[in-house]
C-alpha cells in the first residue's frame, strides 16, 4: 500500500445556517480545502462524502452525484458512505484506502449534514434511526436515553460525578471560543451545566452536543506526490475501524465502547505508535459521558479514571493529553456526517502549527475518534507530522 | 494493486417479501454466498453494503452496523455505500478496491433493499429523492417521467418504436422464467406491454421495473488466495465509475447516459478488453428505454440502433450479445440497493457455467452496468473466467 498524506483541509462555519443550502455548504468547505492545498480542482480524481441522512433531513439521497455536479467534478467518481455519526470518519478511511491502493491519486474526503431544515423533534427522530429500530428506537430509546444509561452505570461503577461530566462541557466550550468555525464561542461554567434542564438524567442540556449544519473537507494524495505540493506534510499513519452490536443491550459492558478499543488497537499498530505518543486527540463527545469513556477506551487513562483525568485538567490545552482542542462536538457543533472529517481538519491544523490560540505546542502526532450510534461503528485515525 | 477474484455469490428470492425482514434477507443472501465460497464466515475481514434508503423505507440508518451485528461479523469493519440505484455496484467497487489495496483479504460486497414495507406511493416518493430535489422532484418529475422524456427523444431522433421498447420487456420476462430467484417468472407478449396502463407516455406499466424486496451478496479475495479456495476463479478484470449531472436538464444529450460511456471506457481499459470481447451483459433496465440506451452507450451497437438490435433478437440468449439473462431489473425485480450486486451474481454464475436453462454457451467475459438516478452515477464492471 502507498503512504497517504493530507494536502489540504477546509471547514464551513458550524451552526444553525438557515440561509445556507446543503449544496452551498459543500462548495464552501471544498473550495477552502482546494485553496489550502494550492492545487487546481481539475486534478481531483475521486471523492468520498460522509453523510448520515440527507434522505430524512432534506429529502435528498444520491448526494455524491449532486455534489459532483455542483462542484464541477463530473465525470469523477463520487461515493457517499454512511455509518450514522461516523459517516465522516468512514469517508476519510475510504479515501485513504483509494489512494493507498493506487487506483486514484488525489482524492477528496468530505462530510456534510444539513440538520436544521426540519423541526428539532424530527431531527431527534431522524437521529434515532441510527439505533436499532426494533430494539431501541420503537420503544422510545433515543440517543440521550441510551447514553444516559451508560453515564448512570459509569457513575455507579466508578464514582464518576455529574460535576466531572460538566467539566467536559466547560472545557470544550472554552476551546471553542478560540475556533472561529465553532457553533458556540461562549464560555460556560460547571454551575451552568448543573443548572441546565434535564434531558435524560443524569444528562442535562449542556451535557449534549447540539443540532448543527456544517461541512468539512480534506484532500489526500500519495505521500510522494504530497511532498511536491505541500511544505508541511501530514501523513495518515494509521486507520482503524471496528463494529459492535448496534443496540446496547447485547454488549458485555455499558461503561465503554469495545469498538473504540478495537479500532484504536488497529490504528496504533498500523501507525507503529503507542498511546503515549499521541500529542492531542479529537474524540466523539456527542455527550459529556462519551468523552470520558473515549479517553479511557483509547488508553489515555485506566477504565473508570476518565472523570478524574478531566477534573485534573489533563485533557485541557496545556494538559498531558489535550482532548477536543477544536471545541469538540459539544462546542464546535455536531453536523453528524461532517464530524469525522472536521476532526481530521482540526488535527491537521494542529500538526501544522496553524491552530492559533488553541495550538498545542510541539504537536507531532494526533488522533481522531468518530463514533456511529451508540458505538456500533467506531473509526480511529492517527495522523503524523511528516519530515 | 493486487488482482481480485469473486469466490462466492448468493441471492435471496426477489419479490414482495412481506413475511421476510430486512435483517433476515441479508443473512439469507450472505449465508448462501458463504456456502457457495465454501469458507468459514470467521475468515471475513470486512464488508461493504449497498443500500439506497433504509432510512426512508424502514426508518433504519446505520445498516452496516445492524448487519455486522446480526450476521455475527463483529468487530469486522462494515461500511454502507449509497448512490441511489447504483449503491450495489458501488459497494462491489469499494470491496474490490479494499482487496486490491491489501488492507483486507476476504471482503463481502452486499446489496439490500426492503421496499414493500411502505405504500407504493411512498416508495415512489422515496425513489424520487435520488433525483435533484430542487430541479426535478419538487416539480413532480419522478423517475418514470424523467425516463419517459429520454424515451420520447430517442423515438424522435432515431425512430425507436414502442414495439421495440416492448421487446425489451418481453425478452427479460422470458429470461426470468428460467431464474428461480426472479420476481416475475411469467412470459408476456408485445401486445401485453402495448395494452398495459400508461405510466408516463410513452412508458407503460410493463415498460417499468417493479418495486422489490431482495438482497445479494458476493465474496471477494485476492486472486492468489482465491486459487486455493475455488476451482473456477472469476476475476474482476475492470471496474469503472463515473458521475454526471444529477438532473437531466443540464445534459448535452437526452438519448444516452454519458456516464455509462465513461465508466465503460475505464472498465474496458483496465480489463484490457474491447466491447467485442464481452460475451454477456447485465444492464440497468429500470425502464425498457434504459436497456436500449445502455446497449448503445456500452458500444454493443451504434447510437440509435438499440431498438433494432433488440428487435433482431441479438440481445436474447443465443443472440450475438445476450443482455439481462437473469431477467434484468424488469423480470428479476429491482430492489434498488441490491441490484448492482445481483448483476455480479448473475455474471459469475454464467461465467462458471452454472446458469442452467439461461446459460450462455462458452461465456468467458461478462459485464455489469448499474445506474444511479437518471445517470448521475454509473458503475461498470468487467468479470472474466480465470485459468
């Protein structure tokens, strides 16, 4: 397999973009990535796009064709991939495999979701189609409910506190203040979180990531070619993907996602790195408990100690393992199909030293962690600053 | 890139399967493919599944995780790909790239659609989300309408007749009589077609493929490994994919699909074959006009002569280029996400000499042609009987 590098990245503003259409969002993110790469768009050989449910959100399937059309990419092969909220991470992985195989050279990995064209309750209903319809969604277990079960069990087994959960949200909102693309560039306090409305106990409104419109884009090339195009090469060192039961009741554990552990194991091995080599991570904090479980499952601390690690400030910028420097899903926003690619955008900017006030000093190796549903699909990537 | 071979194939019965669930259909097709390959299911390294719109048809996204779960494939990476009715063809292409790249060895390419759990008008509405929402679907241009425009123009430019269109349906119903998995194992006559209800003039009910439940599965392996597993190797010689405008009004032509020509050009070149080397083809006859345009765009005859070629019987079994020996989408049925993989299943059975009463004598090289929407995505594969 050929070595693969990221040569350009781009993001739209994340938020409730009522005045921006689906197709325009994709062109914005794509245009920025092409400009960032400094290449002519005519050099693009293929595109993969992650999207969870344009069929339900904007009544449009076949979006890869729509994007190829509106981006002027015809007749380039364009393919949509979907795994709920892990759709973006999967699109990136497919793009990496396509370049690695040699079938294509310059390949776009994109992600997009337009979620605010429907009412909030319709969005919740659409998102619930990522859970097992017959065992979870039909009986009313939407995602806040499913993650609340995990949070409750985590608190019971390890003494994790609501305050520790709140600290995840506080940190990620703080980081988002330094990210011009973030949905919420506002500080919040632990009290704000603890006093916000209950959604599904113990999770409150400020424990939950928002409903967001947004698109993200990364452009990949074989490392040999990338060296000629960019000064700062960012290599894709490892890609890991794993599946698990789609519904929670069949799992051995409620306090972690086994698919995270498995996907990380694959990615670490392929990248030839250990967990201590990781300088920063963008993890899937769809709820505050998700970040706590993620940092444990990825190996940044022992199982059960994620709350404490957060409380000690170790996951803040300046801590031993900065997590969600972009603001994460909580602060930056969570346009579900775009999230996995947006995570890559953040890590690339960090490894290039272009993250401004949220820069992690001397970052050389970064990780992304993208979850579909309640952990039925997990994708982990390791990126490394090249020579 | 490594050479790739198909080592096993399986299909469910196609039809209105009101008593069979989505998850059971996938297990049936997968189980048959594993049995056909004669391997242990534990050897599977990854899965790609084509599905257009389980989100709209059965309110379930994240189906790759659902299938991984119910098929006992956990923690194997499973990925859904979508390009409307070309979803199956794309899933097969992704599986080929994954094996070719070396990242995985034994990879499943599957396709599935469960369309009859909603009312027929809801199915039509769901299918219309494969067209451009803003330029086509919102103004009422569903797919019969879009293809009727193409048919009318083809008749105007080349003198193609309604009887020639009807002959496509008659042939494909005839072939389907010899396919135990086909939805319609019944002969029809030209008169039956011409006397059937108009759907969108000049297309009548019997010019249209039906709404179908079904699943299809193919198992791929590197050619070196395949040689140890199977006696009759079927090599994937060429894979081609191309995109075009999602809506019809932006095209240079209404009488063919430029993406078919482009995808075929890529596949022929990769396979190092010419059109005359093709012994049989499964093409995307979602409407009778589609088959006529396909055989022209693929190069089996000159543009405008598809009607005549059909009338002369050259596309029948025993003709110079048998087309849709399986019964095609018209006779076998068209579970949209499964169709591209089902085409591969037919070609593999033909190249192995296992197609029974519909066998094409001495078939060595076969082609599949799978279309998304009105031609916004086209995938063409060339398969070859190995030594």
